[in-house]
C-alpha cells in the first residue's frame, strides 16, 4: 500500500508499506478514506521531537476491511472513526474513563504501529478502539467533522471538560490553532455564556467567532492578561483553556483564571513552568493532558451528525496522499490551520 | 485583653492588646475559649516567612459576646467556631464555594486583624464567617474536634475533595502532620477503601491507623514511591494527597498518582516544581490550595458532634495562654503534632 513515510526532519515522502494484516484476533484492518496532519506532527517534522523513521499520522477515518475473530461491535464494511490512541477498554485506567492512558494502548503512526496517513491501518483492540459512524451517504462537510473527532475536537473538548466549563461559564481560550478553535466549539456546546478567544490572526478570529467566541483579545503576554481581566471585572475567567503548550501561554492561562477555578491544559508542554503559588494561594487547579478521545467520541458524534457542531471547518487545506509533503509544508509555513488528506480510490 | 504577640522570630510573648470593639455593623466580638497553633505558624516563628509583629493565630472557637446591627444568624451567647479566613459569603468567589478566596476576606492574626491566640477577636462579616455550634454541654473531647474544624480538619478534607476521593478509592496521604492525619480522616469519611499513610514516626503511624489508614509506608523519596507502587500493582493510587509542601513531597505525590488521577495538594509550597510532563502525558491533575473551611464546616460539624469523626485527637499538647511560647516550642521541636491553647476564665 501507499503511505506517508517520515524520512527525517523536513522529509515526508510518499512510500510503499506492506499491506497490513490481522496479527491478533482483536485487530481490524481499516481502509483509510480521510486523514489529516496534527499540529503535534510538526514537532518531529521540524526536528524538535524524536520520532521513529517510517509511517506517520494518528488521525484517520475509513471503512473496515477485515476484523479478527474476537472483534465485537465492528464488522467489515462499517464506516469508522479512530481516536488517535488505541485502547483495550478493559484495563483499570480505561474503566476510569482515561482511555488515552490505557495500560496496553498506544498511538498510531509510531513505534511500529501503522500511521493514519496511509491507505490502510491495522487497528489493535479494534472493538474497543474504533467507533462506528451510523448512517450512510454523509456529505463531505459532515465527514470532515467526523474526521475532526479523531483528535482535535476531542482534544478541545478535553480542555473544556478539564477546565470544568459548564452552563453560564465565562471561558477564555489561549491558542487559536485547530485545538483552540475546537475548544471554542466545546465551550459553546457545554453552555458557556461568554467565550473569549485569544488570537491575533484575522482568519482564525473569524473562525473563532463563527464557532461561538463572544470576544476576541488580540494582545499577547501581559497585555493579553490585562485585556481579559478588564473584560471580566478583574475577576478572571471561570475556565482558562490552555491550548498551546508554551511557557507564555501557561502563564497567561494562570494569570487570567479566576481564583478557585481550574486551568484546562492540553498543549504539549515546551519550557512550561506551573506557578505552584497560584495553585495553592489562589486555588487555581490544573488538569488536562492527552485527550481520552475514545471516551468522548460517542458523546460528540451525534452532535456532528446532526450538524450541531462543525469542527471540520478547521480544515483549510485539502490535498491527497500524493501531496502529503505539501500538507505538512502548508502547516509548517502557517499557510494552513490544518491539512486534510484524501486517500483516493482504495 | 491578653493575647499572644509575635515579637520576631522565636519570640512569642503573652502581651496586652486593646479589647476588640465592633467597628462595622457586620462585625461580631467573640470571646475565645479554645485556640491552637498551626504548622504554618512555625514558618514565621522560624523566620522563614514574613509576618507582621503583633497578634497571631488563626484557629479558634468561642462564645459570641456582641454582634453588629447587620449580623444575621449569630447572636450573643452562641458557641461558634471560626474558619481560619473570614469571608463575606456574597462575592462571586464565595458564591462559587471558594470562601478562602473571598474578594473582601482575609485571615485572622495578621495585617491588623485580631489573632485567635488571644482572649477575644473582632470577626469581620461575622454572620457569613462564623458557624454556630448547636447543642450545649459538649465534652472536652468534642470541643477539641470542633476546634479542629477551624483549619486542619477542613484542610485535610480539602486535600481529599480536591483529589476527588470517592467511595472505593485507593488513597495515599503524603505527610503525617496534623493536616495529613486529618486527610486520612477525610478520605475514610468519603468512603476510601484503602488509605496508605506515608509516615516514619511511630506515634503518628498509630494515629493514622486509628483514623483509618490501612497501610503504612515508612520509606521516603524514591523508596516510598516504589513501596506505594508495589502496594497498588504498579498502577499508583486513585488520589495522592500532598500535605507537606516540599519539592520531595510533591514529587512523591506525582510519582504515586495513577494516570488520569488528580493530586490534591494543600501544603504551603517551598521549592516545589510541578512536573508538567506528568500533568500532560500522564493526565495527572493538580488541585487544592487554601481550604475554603467556611464552606466545609457545615458538612463536617454534624459528624464531629455525633462522634463519627474525631480530629481533635491530633492535639497532643495542651497548655494555656500563659504558656503560649511553650505551645510553639513544643511544635517547633517536634515534641508535639499540634498544640491546643485554653483561654481560661474570660
């Protein structure tokens, strides 16, 4: 089969990989229809994080081609979306709802597991991992939003859930990448009364507003802190959602969080210091991490299928597997928020 | 009136202070019957934290002597317990349940506010701050446990609530001071199935076991981490309660916390680094801070009065106001877990 191959920093190529086969009775083979590039893929693309050479990509959806004999609930021909981590659904951590920390789980597109940016994927623990997409004849628009459930929408949702967003909350979203934009959607969906998006980019500001942001703050650093505090009568927000992962973004999240609130943080951390003084003396908690997407998809999928949320709008660059290198370059050069990759004919 | 006076590091003296008077219509004057010394009092006693010279102590109970004309729910003659911070009960933060962060609140025994270690205290926002203790003729044992609600019991409870202890949880308590011991009580009260107390001191181990600890780990540092992980099949605990505030204790709390759990932290931090990698890549949250004692006392007081919990057992040194300096020295020299101070005749 054809698949995107990581050949070192800056080198993403279309290559050949063995067609995946069932290795364990709990495996399924999924023929990929749509995949995408994650902001976190840029870390190894840029040489800033380690990654095995070989197949890549952890966000995909497709059609089940074959299932192992112990797979339940999923059958050949089913349209499915895959969360970006696979999980057995039965370990104590999965049972606690944190499927992203499954004791026997892992991520796609690294450490010998097929990547989503290829024509087919062997999915471990397929019955517990894959989520069947009901119905048929879905529009391209709907399918793009289903694809967003594989990671970004669930990650934005995890920020909002971790930050304890509820009906009537005032929320601030730090970060206007695809995850931050999905956090706006999630906050709106959870009933937030006011959503302040921190963004300097006009196109992303417009997307945030379209998703439900009520206020835009275009300042950065301490000026951003001051602007949010001014918008909230000096109190800060009920939920600050940290969707970047830098020291500055974390500092902003804590600075604009109301005393007694919880920062919901999902950005992969780089040079981040948690202000423990604020945790203790201002009672500001910190929660988040790798989204347990598998636990969230069943809640979010009906809203996507009914058109109540449309996270697929974060995809602003469309290409096919042949042009996978362009999909990365567009995001690396900030020409795209997020790149969608079509697999073409099976 | 007579009151304990801080005259600089190591210098606690019995002195004279003006009798407190009603200054605002929401004030009350409380004649103190029992007070105590907090572990946090030792920071300024030892010269390690700043503190105004003058009155001290933030934990007390007593009898209401006089109320301002706008005080509701509290009347002269009432037996009351004071949370260690006063709060107006009406600001947005109080309404969110975080009375310790009241926009108009503060602590007793510093910044011009009477200390609890004295014969009388002017209590701001008395109707919102003080909690009436129903009944009469309470035993000394019961009153000691009521006094513990002013801080340590509510602080231990805050660690347990912040760590999301629930029925069936496996809990570890890092720290065997009065707060850690109260965290054991709180975990047991919330239904924890297993409570691992980290303590090297035989007397404190015995208290912890009496309060409901099912396992004692006497190691420290990485050996303690390994011991707790071995007790929990390598998974870690559902709730790690950090009741010390040092870098080592926080590191231990994160090392023994189960992926996807939340560290409940109430120790005043000194040289603490929060491992952000664990927050993000192991989904371990961090919450806690200054206990909103006023919000918790109404829940805990009935259990104290019914004898279902007995946090007063943490007091292992009894003295009177005359010997207030001894009360500090006993704790400073680690001869006492916590010192109780009787006020004697009004």
